[in-house]
């Protein structure tokens, strides 16, 4: 194998544009890169455009007499959907955790995989295998199946099998486990201080199960585990002890290891080609097969040449590089005969039926103390529907593309519903104005998004709880929101702001749907894992 070609198998590149840029086409033909990652904000318009884009990228690979490119996207469901327009809108992992059905997790993975294959995408950076044990986690949260490592393992492996049943490659992430952090690795380096006994008991459990289930790719996390590395400032992505020692030798993973994006600030505070080269070399030395580069501009050729120099100067072993390239090439060849379903499967009725079942079965009625649910209203009784305008709370979020539809969902069952949209963190003046505007409404349905992490939302809940006896409060993302107002009499969880989840919630509120979901996490000092009302009896 030519050394330059082996180096090129390290690169999962990216570009900006809804058509292939001349630079990426040249890099595919001349440098023979391993693959490309598509990002929502940089490359995506709709499924038809994506299919045309991927066909053009693969044509460039064929022109260079190469195996198929790895073309990847973050199609997790819920909070992070690289392609949302016209695709099936799955509520996400924590909604699946609230149901606990491996069969539905498999079906969700299968549908997502089939739709990606129809668009020409052969790698899904999913599922998240992190165990969300920290209520303050700002970046994982509802992307996790929950806090029970064995339940997370069961659902993640089912999801993996579903994706890979379509020929699409699944990716277990973020190894060695991002669930117990209070920092977002897009912005800083989180430190996980657990010892090996705890890691084996919690964080590692879903990854071991994913390996046993045949997951073909694992993504690293940019977080520090000093108990393994001995260094508080060394990300797992750059640690031989974690990638080679734990993942390869102890866990027996023989598939492809890919880094999380090397442009994230947990790796560096400023993106430069020099620092990217250094971290690319360190990640390769640690055991990473593929280096994921985000869409931020950098000198790709400089990084390529510095990797070559690292081999010539003995910083990287040439034999190791070739073994790594072989793993990548096997993966690329495995998708050569990937079935390409007709584009009509994307968002089809059968797929949507699976997502609707997940949405309906996941809604969790946590508390109905005064028996306000189901709502029984006269025809002209006005309802106020309040929710935050969706924003991206982290770079691993596509919520800003979601239309807020709480009021519209309720109007399916009741004619008089007025919409009030608020800021994600309303200030005192906004809260005061809203309190006054809502004074005359006999019923207020309030949706919150991570209220415990937004003081303005928490204050709004407390204010409205004092003013309105019939306040129906729904956590539209993290279920921990109840901590902001622990005495609120009516509380339910959707785990998702997607219209499909709000429609299911509206059906439950109006008595057209019975509650079935169970909390996939503990609400500290309030409700245990697994709590949920099975009917509308007061509690």
C-alpha cells in the first residue's frame, strides 16, 4: 500500500456548500481521502439534494479508482438531526428510554438507516451510548437512553442492530463515556474523575455491549480520565492508554475508531493548522483510525504533510498506519454493495407510524395531584400555550430548525388556544409581561426546555404556578425541570420538542391517550428511575 494513500485513509473531511466544493472534489480525486462528513448547517437542504450530493462525491471516488467513500452524518433522532426536512422525525433516545422497548429501538435504527441509505449516506454517527447520570450534563441529556447502564446497553445495541441491518454503519459514541460531565466538550475539556471500578460498572457497560453486538465504528470523547491516563489535561481522544489499552486490548474492539471533531475546543482554544496537525498526530498515535474534521477552515494539505513527516521522524509507526488503513479500507469495501432504497421511503407513512408510536408511548405523566388531567373544558374555554422559541443549546443540537407547535398541537383537540412564545431564558420584564397577559386564562399549558439550566424559565414556572391553579407543566426536553418548582401539581415529560411529540402530549392532555412512559432517569429528591402514572388517578 502506498504510504501517501495510507495517510489519506485517516481523513474524514468536510466542506461548506450544498454542492461539492472544487476543493473537496480535488481532495477526493488526488489525495484519495477516506470519507466526508455532512453537517446540517453546512451541507443540508433536503433529501433529494443530499442524494445528488452524495452521488457526485461517490462519482469522484470512482474516477480515482477508489472504494466507496465513507459518507457520514449525525442522524441521532430528537435533539440532533443532521437531515430533518422530510425525514422521519424520531423523538430521540431518552424517549425510547422512557418506553424501554428494544423492539422499538431496533425499528427506529432500522428506519433511520434505511432513510440514510436512500440518501447515499453510509455511516451514521449514532447511537449515543453515554449513560446520563449527571442532571447538569449540558451536552448529552436527552441524547442518552437514560441513567441505567444496562438499559442503555440494551436499547443502544438494538438501535445498532437496526441501523446495521440496512447496511449502514453505526457508531457507538462517545467513548469512554460522556454521561457524567458538567461541561460541554465543544467548549472546554471535561474531567471524569471516576476510578476503573466505577467506569467498568457504569460508563463502559454500553460500549462493551455495542462491541458484542458487532458495532463497526466507535467515536472517541474529548474528555479527561486522570485515573487511567495520569494526566488531568489529556483528552481520551489522544490517550493510548484509553484507545489502545482499554478499547482495543481490554474490550477487544477490532473495528474502526474515529475521533470526535478535532476542531472542538476541548482539544484546543484556537483552531490553527499547526495545532490540528499536532492533535492529528497525537490521535493517530493513540490509536484513532479516522480523524474527524469539522467544517471550520484549515489547511488540509499542511495537516497531511505533517502526518507524513511524523512517520518519517518516527513519531508514528508506518506499520501501524498501514494496519489502520486496512481497517478503514475494509469498512469502505463493506458498503460497496449497500442497497440504495428509493427516495420515496424517506418520511413514508410506514416510517412515520414507528415514530408516532414512540412519541405516544414515551409521554410520561409524572404527577397529576389535583386531577387536572385529562382536561375537560367547555368549547369556548381559552387555553394559553406557552413554550420557548427553540434554539441550539449546544453545537450538538439542531433545535433551532424546529418550528414551535405546542399551540397548534392543542388546537387539534380544542378550538380556543392562544400561543405565547418566550425566550429560552426570559428576563424579569418578559416574565412580568407574560404574567399579566396570562392573568385571565383559566388554563395554561407551559412547556419548558431545560428549566434547571435557565434561571428565567425556572422563575417563570414558579410565577405561573402561584397565579394559575390549572397550570399544566410539561418538560419538553430534560425531565429534571421539576426541580425548579417541586410543588407544581401537574407535570409530564415529552423528552422532545418535535411536533410529533407535542402532538402526542396534546392527545394525552385532552384524554385521547393514556400515559405509558416511565422516567428513564431519576429526578433527584423527587421521583425515582422508572416512575410514571399508568392512568389519570390523582398523585
